[in-house]
């Protein structure tokens, strides 16, 4: 995505090689149980690089950006249109006597 919106920040020639983007799995027993700690990202990616950026292109980044933007817009619309969550919250507070 950065190639699409801020290409001057991307230095493709400086991308790590030799498996550096592969998560190390140092907290695998926790992650296998969907448990995350404050240090989970560092445990897997101590250089803060994840994946393999070499196949990246501005076109792929633009497509990903458009897709994620549309998904976010749909989520916001869905949340704004939802009336049931508010109704259930009021029902809960009425039944428990809380405000």
C-alpha cells in the first residue's frame, strides 16, 4: 500500500532476504490458543519486518487499499445502521437497574 500512496518511502533494494520476514514462533503455544501478550509482535518479528515485500507493486497496493477502504466503509455503515445493540444495551441496564 505504501508503494501506492507514498512510494518515496519504499526502498525495494533494501528489503531483507534469507527468511527474515518469517515469524519465529517464539510464543507459539500461546498463539495457538489465540492468546496475545503485549510482546507478541516482537516475539515473532524482532526486526519488526514481517512477510516478503519483494513481490510488492504500486498496483497491488492500490488494489489492497481500495479493498480495505471499502471494507471499512461497509463496517462503519453497518455499525451506524445497527439498532439492536443499543436496544439490547438499554434492556440490560433496565433489567439490572444500572444507568
